[in-house]
C-alpha cells in the first residue's frame, strides 16, 4: 500500500509478506533520472528504489507499554495487518509534521558498492550517501522516528543506529555485478 508517490519526498510502501513483523514503511523515494540507474529487480523486493526511513510494527496503548494491534494489547511483536485508512492518515500526518521546517538538501551517493548483513543473514549490496548527505538523512530519519514513537507507533530497529542505504540487491555472498548508480538527488 502506498502512502504517497512524490519523488524526493518521504512516502511509504508495504510489500506483501514483509518480514520481521513490519507492516508499514516510511521511505524516501529516489527520483528519476537517478532511479533509472538502480536495478529493476531486487529479489522479492518490488518497491521502487528508495531510502528506508522507518518500519512500523504496531502502536502502543497510551496508558501502557504494551503494543496494541487493533485495540488488543500484546507483549509479542505484533502481527498487525497493513494500516487502515485512518492509521495511514495518522502516519502521513505525523511524518509531515516531523519534517516541517526541514531545509531541502542535495543527497549525493558515495562511489562504489557498500555492504551490510540484514536480520535474515542476507548480504545487502547497497548505495550509501556521502558523509554530509548521511548526516542529513540521519536527521530526517531521527525526526520521523521520534515523532512516530511519540504518537505511539512501534518503530522497528529503533534501538539501533540508523543505517542509511538504498538497496541494490539481496545476496548470499558479497558478490554483486549489477548496475552501480552514481549521482545526486534533491530532498525537499
């Protein structure tokens, strides 16, 4: 389910069967012409090329630390269905408020391919932003994550440092021979 489609702006997309309990995502879509340099296929990932800002697992009750999934408290990772229209509207409004006053910036890709291992043990070939862009993207992510948390949303990986990346491919080994995008994009 898409929460918006404007390139260079924060939006959301949810893949069917998303793992790790995540049921909604907040992404910064990579616009053309830069997006055309990214691989069209990334395993099972059919989302447009993007920077992941946050994944949401559920929502906390206002009077408890328990996670609430459609009004039912649970101590486990929620198995939350994709957001309904009201929840999606809350997420979008919260993200928009969190980014009010953000100074637009140019995000520049670092040369080459970077790697990390995800929670499933896959090697992720990815593009990282250069140092200055990384700092700005981290600011965006922190503002969004803090605001969503304050509104009671449970943000996946909130206890870990933000890892700014745009996925190129999911690999078994650290071998990647696909396209390696280079360039910049506006973030507005």
